[in-house]
C-alpha cells in the first residue's frame, strides 16, 4: 500500500528523476483502470454485486486519499516579535484545483453507484 501511495504522489516516478507525470494524470489513469477492472465485465445495466461495490469503494477511497496530501501553504496571520520582526504564520489547505474539483468527483461517484443501484428491474436482457 505504501508503494502504491508513493507512486500516486510521485506521478509513478519512483526513481525521483523527474520523468514522471503529474499526480492528477496518475490519479485519473488509476481511476480509469479501476473502472475497467470493476465494470469491464458488466454487460448489463444492473446493480453492482457486493464484491465489486466493496472493491470500487475501497480503491476510490485509496486513490482519493492521495489528494489529502496535495496541499499549498497560505499565510493566515502575521505576528510581530518583540524585536519588531514580522512573521507570517502559514497553514496548509488543499490545492485550489483539488479543493474545487474533488467534491464534484465524489458527487459523481455517488451518482454513478446510485444510478446502477436503480436498475433493479432487468428489462434489458
């Protein structure tokens, strides 16, 4: 698990030579591969069986947990020391693109599972 997490964060560049791809592309490719493995054999519009659902949930949680580590530092407050030196206190927050897009991705993931669950009546065989 540690190796997989490191590959996602480093853009699959374990040699640290700088020849990897950006983390967003790595995560996107991983989600596409996960989709192919979970839904590749799904030939009917029907609810996911519990095994595939658990695999999808587990893998998506793992992939999206990487986004918690992609942060930027922003100044929140400044503090003046007794000698007159001003210090800025920095805090971390999710990078702007992740902060904006991750909730939408989670919502789409939930919608996908809900839509598949809604296919209870198997009229399209």
